[in-house]
C-alpha cells in the first residue's frame, strides 16, 4: 500500500486547517496553499471531496474559507484518507473493489492480507485529528 500525493496533501491540509482555525473560524484556500506549499487548485479538489464527505464546511465571500463540520477529536485519520479518495486496501482481495481474486478461497496469503488490512484500519480509525495536531513534527 502506498499513500498517493492526494492522500498526503489531504492530511497536510487538514492538519494545517486545524492548527490555523483554533477558534473554528474559516481559513481560506490561499492561506492553506501558502502555508503548505500546495497549489490552490489541487487544494480545491481535495476540499471538495472532504466537504462532500461531511468533514468540512465552507463559507463564501470576504473572510470566507473552510472550517470543520464537527469537533476535531471526532475526526479520524481513516475518515480523512477515505474522504480524499485514498483507498487503504493492501491487496485486491481486501480492498473492497468490485473485482474479486480467483484464488481467494485457496490462497494461503489471503488471511495475512486481511489481518494486515484490519490492523491498518484499526490504527487509522483510532488516530484522531486532535491527536495528530497535538503531536510534535517528526514524532512517532
């Protein structure tokens, strides 16, 4: 599994939004773009998906921007990645795609992939945005 640029940028942008909007006030794409070095156009695409998933809301006009739809302790890493279009599936037999593996019933590795997928999802769903904001950069 490899997180794409879209998924990495979505997480960076959401973390920046959480740090810049401590009082819940909207933050503009321009400010987020400058802070994170991500093009405003790409951020718009990412935030469109996050808004559609119900993680963020937006306000138009002067002083407008984006803010969280609910408290950040209630938003998980899994939700952020999935809302951005980032799949967490490790192998086709566990990723939820429509295509099925023709060896699923006899594959010795299938159980390993399922267990690894479960652990990854467990980690990502337990990690909240609030925890990630509080963590120091570079700290595990």
